[in-house]
C-alpha cells in the first residue's frame, strides 16, 4: 500500500462524509487502486488542497494526527457519541422505557462503545407514510464517531427489527440511515470530541 501514496492521487468527493482516492501508478504497467477515506482523512486532504484537484504526496496523507498532541482537548480521546434517533407510527405504550434500554445496550454492544456514551430517542405514534402506506413502519438515524460498517450496521438493523416486530412493524418497513460523524462535529460537555 505505500506505493499508493507515492503515486498521483485523484480525489472524488462522494458526500460530506466520504471520498474516494484513486491512484495511477506506472511501475511496469498501468494499474489502478482506490481506497475510501474517513471524513477526517478527507478533511486532511482538503486542507492540503482546498480546490479538490489532483494531489501528490510523498507520505501517507491519511494521518489522523491533524492536531498536535499538546493542544488536543481531553475529549479527543473519548469514545464518542453513538446516537440512535428512531421514529415510528405505532404506539409503544408503557413498554417504551424498556425498549429504550434494550436499544441502548444494542447500540453499545454492536458498535463496541461504552453504553455511558449512547443516546437513544424514540418518537412513537407519529404520522408517517412508507411506500404510499401508513401501515406500521419505522425510520431511524444512527450517528457515531467511527464503528459504522456493514457488520455493525447489520447488528443494529436486526436488533431494532427485533424490538419493533412485536408491535407490528415488519422488517421490510424499517429504514435506518447510518452516519459516520467526524469528531469535531459531535458536541458534548461544552466542547466537541475534536477538541
């Protein structure tokens, strides 16, 4: 992989949180390699070249050490803030406190984060429509600093489905969007996790 960073790099911004870096290397034949960078790594690249044009590097640009260790805020070393915001049109009744606790444990175990940082919000009995139908459904957003990947997302999706199926919400009527949030974009305790 070191050859990737001694080559000419081209950055394509896919979303505010992801970009793809492509490299053309010409040792003996033309080769193409691509890697996906985290939002923090993309921010480093954009700081180096804000016009988003081609980049050349002599060293690994993916370093997360953007801020010197002496100026880092103590929050920079904390695990972050997984937050699940869930909305459904079903009535969870008096079971809502237990569902909140169940989902809190689920998010902590699925993402490998301390439960003391997990926040869960559920709004039930909301007017909603999915596929032209107001049958039972749920929409959710999970925000986390890191730990967003196919395996972890699948665990959360299955766990939320298990929690809501007893209330008539079928697996094919639950959407959850997963967001890997940069540390500076998560605030807590009068600061952000980026410092």
